[in-house]
C-alpha cells in the first residue's frame, strides 16, 4: 500500500543515508522501522496495565461519596416532583390523585 507521510528534513536525510549505506530502499527501511516500533510498543499493554490496576486496587466505593451522591439524587428527585406539583403536571412516574368536587352532579351531599 502506498502512503504519503511528512517527516522533518533531517530525519528524512538520515533515513535516506542509512538506507543507501545498508542496501535498503527507503520503503523497506520505513516499513521495517514501523514494524519494529509496533513490536516494541504494543497497544495491548494499555489493556494489560488497566487490568493489573483493577486487580490490585479495591473496587469498593467510598462510603462518604456514596452517601453524598445518594443524598443529591434524592434531593433532585424531590425538587423535580415539587416543580411538577406547582405546575400542575405530574412528574414522570407519578400518578396524580383524583380530585373530588362537591356538586359535580348537582348534588351537594
């Protein structure tokens, strides 16, 4: 596959000299350099390091933060329900209570 890349002039010159002195084409030199780099810097190491970190560190939640988050969620739900009650529309998941009006059918008993 052909690609176009930009490299600093000094890097290109050094790579060109190296290729000529060692009987390589520039294509072969760059391809082998990339292959060697990928061998030395595999992307799997990131996943491996994360997995190692998760196995050595506790997954337990901080009880103080959990309490603060729960309190915040409960307050937000109460505030939301209050805003809906004041607007006359029920909040999601809330069913409005039926309203009984005296004299609907002309009977005031």
